[in-house]
C-alpha cells in the first residue's frame, strides 16, 4: 500500500515496529520516523494499518502517539480492522483536537493491496472523505463512504462474517466431495458455474486444492475480526450463531498452533475432524 502511494506521487514518512519493511521503503525514497509522533509531525495526512484495537489506541493516544504530534487540520485515516466503539471514541478525541479522523478498513487481502484493488469501507465526515478520496483511489477500486465514524468498522465486521463463513462452506464442500470419492477439482469447476460461485470458491478454493496456506490473511487475525463482529452483535442485540461457531473453529486452530496459516487453511481443521485430506485426482 505504501508503494502504491509512492507510485501515485505521494511523499511518505514511514514508521513500523519491525525494521525490515521500513528499510525497504527508505531505499525507494521514503523518509523514516522513529515513532508515530515524529511521523505525524512531518505529515499532513496520517495512515495507520495495525493488528487490533489496543495497538491503534496506543499509536494514536499513547505516549509519542499521533495525537501528540498532530497539527490542527491533520487528516487521520485508520485502515486497521478494529472495534467500532474504539473507532468512534478516537474520532471524538481527534475532533476535540481539531483533527479529522476516518475509519477505513479494507478487504482484498495481500493481492488487493499489491494490485491497488482493495475494497475500502469508510466511516467519518463527508468533508474528510472528499479530502481523502485521491489517496483511497491510489489504494483501491471499490471505495464506499458507508456512514459516520465507526460505520467502516461495522461494515468490515460484516465483511469478515461473510468471508469466513464462505471459506468454511467451501472447506466443508471440498472435504465432503473428496472423502466421498469425487474429484474435488471437478466439483469446484462445476460449482463455479452455478449459484455457488464466489470469489472465495475461486481464489481460496484453488489454494485449498494446491495446499497453499502461505498467509495472505492469517487465521488468528480473522478470528480477531469475528470476535469484533460478535461483540458488535451483542451490543446491538443481533444473534450471530453461525459466526460464533466459526469463531470457535478458528480459536481452536490458534490453540493448535495453526493461527498463522492463511484463513483458507480452515479446511485443514475440517479435514482433521473428517479424518481425511482433500487430494486432487
């Protein structure tokens, strides 16, 4: 994503907890900051992409954080997937400091980030969205302002429910076909031509058949997002029973030491229960 911003002509100041990615971008022309406060002080727009709510809270509101370095009028864009409650609280704090803050989580995985084809779901003020739109257009294709602060995070939670449950459905279908003696390659081919067709069946189904579970999006991060969805459902009185079951499946995989597999690796959990392995015929 940083490279795509540079390709679009933006000058970057970058900071990350681990150094290798920072050094790579520095070789390509980016400036380096030693902490979020320093990066913010040198920038008009701040973009964050972090694992979870506590990290976002620390980076924005903690010591040497974004709020400490921001000048009035700075635009803050958090593209992490976090709790809508935290997103709304940080947006309120930002407004008190004279800052505009957007929550703009993404979908599309590593491939979408590299190809600048991410789906971006935005919560925040229309004026801030208009200001940020050229940046979003350098990063994604399907860019939608879905509502006020926190709305982007609610949308991302919904996205992760659909993605996760579809991965689970594809996993079960391929395991069923394979153990019943039917070629899973041909089953996937047929399903792609009917109502069962989906991008998950296309891309992740192929990864399952290839036994390629190199992480594009890790099980442990997807489980974190499902926990956010479940908490949001509880807050608004929406039962998410299928999501709860999937959350427990992914939590089990974390406990089993498989949390860093790509989320398409969920099929291995189904295989373990079925005492079989999906194989091409």
